[in-house]
């Protein structure tokens, strides 16, 4: 039962919480051990909180998941995990992580509570509204960045971080919907109600809006943002961002790939290498030169 | 003939006057919403613009009267159906713009000039440019920018950001291309008879153009919220981005999924989520600029 519980906690999706380290990294504070330690604790809190919300999500969606070719094997949909266990685990995880968050920093507790609230509101209600569903996902990403910002004791507010992060999150969410439309075809609305509201051409339009915005915002950041070197060397990282976005656009068109961004981000070697190169270059430019 | 004023008013398309509300944008963003003088000047400018834009429709219907008589819907227009006599319409079409332009110059010479440019441009649109691909939509957009500029002149705006001009032009282009795309989708094979210029546009071309202006609009508005001068230093204006984004996406949704968008004025009133989002945006902008 414990193994199944871990399965329902979607550990892979914890990857999204790495966004939390952005304010620390881009605020030049990665070397401060006390802040880094606090960030790791906050990261753990976010991971447990998001797992609690995934449990709630799978509890709500059990019936619908049974229509999905891949999701029908989830512990709750496949009846391998008892609902009572899932409910209990969600409550305990949420309680512990919120408690720790409030102990670390009361503001972290507040942002983390909002995060949990947004995630649960998404599962219960907002996931059913076209457009609002992807905006909520982006809001959750922004709250992750805010958690990191609180922990990093950011003194200056960095709008670029939020704009780039928000548009990137929207891109991932819209890409996921486009991929689901391609993979699921006519069954799509049964699995996700809002897919009846999205069409390939509408998603294409929305994706071109958020990708252009991400690229422009990131490009402007590389020469206008705080802490970027005088010699504008941060501009060297633009190609990686461009490649990453374009590669992801190619991948969501392919029906043989898994639908979730976490898995695509892990499993596609060119994308993994590109993202590592991007991260390495950013850190080298910020901290070494 | 008893109801000449009413028939005149119908011909001047009061519904289209909602577009003239863009004159108030400068007043709102220049923090002069409670300054009586400027509110009065802007209201006067709004009324004058309504008369000017209404006169263009009057002139338009006068020249098209024969063609409109053949059209299943347009034959019911006051002039085509004979409920409004041509002499009355002709008189009004000459007198109203002259009075409106004279009053505009009295209100503010700069505003008068903008009104004149607007009027001439709209006539050029009616008598030819509406059939020139791309230029047709650019003129519609220019009309919005002139409205905003007119508002900025009469409000003697000092804090009106250049970003907002960029945003307004892109918004107008977005609405213009959206309108063309809807006309293509709804009218299909009949599109040609309805609007000659539609034969030059295809859904793919319009989607490309819309993707371009929508992206530019979203990024320009985002940049405005945190890099324009005279905004709260705590960047709280960024909180209005989600509402703007929702409205734009909702509009795209209505065009793509519901085949709406033919007349922006009707969508503006008809779709509850869209209206709600715009109201929230307006309320958020107001609160951030005036209250906090």
C-alpha cells in the first residue's frame, strides 16, 4: 500500500518545484549556505504539498482517469490504493508541510497555503473552465517562484522572473493540452472536460502568443535584468532557451510520447542536454564571470 | 418623415459609438478621472467624436443607397427603405461634421486637428481603402489610436505612457483581424459579396497576423506594467496581466470555437466571462492607480 501511495504522490512532478530555486539562483545567493538550507526545507515542503494536491486531484478524477489510456493505471483509478488511505495521506502531508513552512518563515507559510488552495481549487473546480485552467497552472508556478523569493529574502522584486516563469508555465500547460488533443482524439473531452473547448487551431494561436512572449521577455532579461554582467554575456544563453522551446514544440506534436511535461523534460535527450547546458551557462555567467 | 431625428440617429449607428469610449483611456491612466474640468472636456470630445463617426455612416449610406436596396438586410436601413429622405440625410451629412469640427477646434486646436484627420481617414476608408488588403485593418487600428490621442490631448495628459499607444494600436489590430477572421468563417463562400477585401485574406494568413499582433500586445502590456513611468513602484500593476491575458484568450476562444467576433461591440456585451474579466481588469487598474 505504501508503494501505491508513493505512486499516487507523483514524485516525478516534484521537478516543477525546482522553479522555487530561481530567485535564489538569479539573485546571486546560491552560495549563501543558510539561505540554501532554508530553500531545501522549503522545497521539501512544496513537494509534499504538491503531492497532497495530486492525491486530492486523483481522488476527484478517479472516474475520468479510467478513460485515459495511461492514467487508468494510476493507483486510485486501478483500485490498488484505497480511497481512505489517499484521503488520510493528503491530510497528513498538507498539515506537516504547512506547519514546517510556517515555522521556517510565516510568509512562506502564507504563500504555501495559497499554493495549496490554488492547487485544490484547480482540482475541484477551475480545471473545468477553458482558459482559466491554464491560467491557474501558471498561477501555481508563480506561487512557487514567490516561495523561493520569500526564502531568498529578495530585496528587489524581479519582474522578469515572474513574467518569464508565468509565460513558460502557460506554454507547458497549453502544450500539454495540445498533446492530449492529438493523443486522445475524440476521447479527449471525456478525460479532460476543457478539451472540448480547445481546438488545435486555438491552442496553436495561444501557444504562439506565450512562446513569443517568453522568448522576448527572456531576451530582454538577458540585457536589462538585475545582476546580469555588464558585458551582456547573458545574451549567450538565449539560443538555449530558443532551442528548448522549439524542441518542446516538436515533441508535443508527437503522439508516441508521454503527455506530461515532466516526463518529456526528463526523457528527451536533446532537451535534457539543452536544459543542462542552459543551466550551466547561466550559473557560470552569473557566478564565475 | 415625422421621426426624422430618430431615423437620422439610427443611420448614425449609436452602437458603434462604444468604440469612442477609447477617448476616456487617457483620462483614466493620467489619474484625472476626478478632475472635473478634464472630465467635462473629455465628455465633450466623446460627443463630438460620436457626431463625427456617425456622419461618416450617414455619408456612407447616402452613397450606397442603391446597393443597399438590393441587400436582404440593408434594405431596411432608413435611407434604403425611404423612411429617411435623401435631402434630410444630405443636409445632416454636411451640417453635422462642419459643426462638430468647428466645436472641436474651439475645444482644443490639437483635438480639432485629430478630429479632422479622423474624419478624412474614415471617408477614405469608406470610399476605397476598405478594399485594400492590410490597409483596411491598419485604418481601423489608426482610428483607435486617434481616439486615444484625442483623449490624451483634451485631458492634457502628462503621464500617459507611450507603451499605452503601442498597446492600443496592437489591441485595435487584434480586434480588426479578429473581425476579418470571423467574417471569413461565418460567411464562407458568400464572403466575397459581403466584403471584397476578404478574397485577399485566408484563415491561415489571418491566424499568422493575429498571432503576431496578439503576442506583441501581450508582451507590450506586460512590459508596460513594470517598466512604464508613473506607475506604483511596487509593480502592483503586474497584477492586471492575468485579466488582460484572460480577455485576449477568451476573445480568441470566441473567434475560434464559437465563430463569434464579427462585431467586437456585440462580443463586448454578450459573453459573460469576457465582460467579467474586462470589468475586473478595469477595477484592478482603477484601484491600483487611484486607491493604492
